[in-house]
C-alpha cells in the first residue's frame, strides 16, 4: 500500500471513531434525569410529599 493510501485509511479510521464517540456522547447526554427533575414529584425538602390525585 502506498503511503498516501495508508494516510487516507488511518485518517478515515480516526474520523469514524470520532463520529461514533460524538454520537454516543449526544445520545447519553440526557439518558438520566437531573436530580432536581428526578425528585421533583416528592415536593420540597422538609415539607410533606404532595398527595396523589386519583
């Protein structure tokens, strides 16, 4: 393989790895809710939890 072909292949490989990492980072950015949203249904600290309406 010529050196130009090897450079292109390695550059393409790096670019693909970076794209996959960026995609996964974006996907995982909101995989879990922040603590504020997670505990919002429990009400404010030190006060009784709100009653559920049926």
